[in-house]
C-alpha cells in the first residue's frame, strides 16, 4: 500500500491562554514553521474570533497547515497535511510548541489516499 | 468525555478527472456545501497547481473545510472540522460528491479537544 498524503493531527493542551488569542504571534509561528518543515507557502487566511480564539490556515504547495485555538480551554488543534515525503512535520510542531507552550500534546498520523501497489 | 470539535475526514476515489482539476467548479461546490452544512464562511483560499490538482480551503466560523485533489489518481481528500454541534457534514459531502462523482468514498470522524466532564 502506498499513500498520496500524510496527515498529521496534533492536540495541544494546557497552552498559554494569551498566546492562543494572539493572531499575529500565531501567524508568525505558522509561517516560520511551514518554511522550517520544508513546505512552500502559497496562501494564508487568519481570523480572530470574538470574544476569543484564532483560526489560521496556511495553504502550502504540499496541501495545508492549520491551527484553531480555544483560549478558554487552553487548547489548540493543529493539522499538517502534506503530499511530500520531504516535509518534516516535527519542525512545524516545534515552532508552534515554542509559541503556545502546551503542558501536554499528542500526535497522530493518518495516511490519505491509500492505493495498492501499482496504482499509486 | 466531551469534545470541542468534530473533524470529519472523507476519502473520495474514482472521481471525475476533469472535475478534480476544475478550480471554479470545486470553489462553487465547497462554498455552497459549507452553507448547506450550516457553516458560516469567513474566508477562502483556492489554488490550482501545475500541471494539475486543486487545493481549496474555506475558513468557517466553526473551523475549516478543505479539499485537495489528485486528478491523475482520481482522488480527493476532503476535511470538515467544526466546533458546532449544529453542523451537518453530510450536506457538504453531498454537494462535493455531486460535483466530483466518486465511485467510492469513506468517512471517518475524529473528536478533537477531548476533556473529561467538568473541564469542557
């Protein structure tokens, strides 16, 4: 079996509440993290919600990199979906971790677009 | 246990190759699908790759809705991440399905931001 994409799902708990609500800080960490992971940025959308919370999506040539935050729960959901075997998701995570400072986190990889050998 | 978000992961195989490369058609289906699912659109990014393939991300007040396509494999990866219990992901899927016409598809739900009762 061979996959077309790798989708990394990160859960970040116990983050710094102020950082979770800081759109500019999250934007900077995501753009730097994407580049450090070896991705090519082709677009971005960032949005701050009222009364709190930030959504950031960086469109990369390899697919997407997103973060959604819940400052009231100290939680952030981070996804990195890449079709390139050269992408290093740990580097993007490290950049976000350094900014949001979670007390605990989990990572999961979901293989996307699975074909049997010879079809992909 | 209670979750902050529901993340639906759809895999679409055997899609119409021409539709998979049609940025405007995908954009229209995604924007309509988001609204039909009960989501509120707050931003969007669409990108067509060379020689083929489309990435579309619709930022919704409830989180995000993304599609990535591989026309050469007849495959599309679709994600709908929502923090609202009122969102009906099947409606967004139906709209995309009507446009891409997959021969087979799968759906998976991942609960994001799980807290024990009393904490969320």
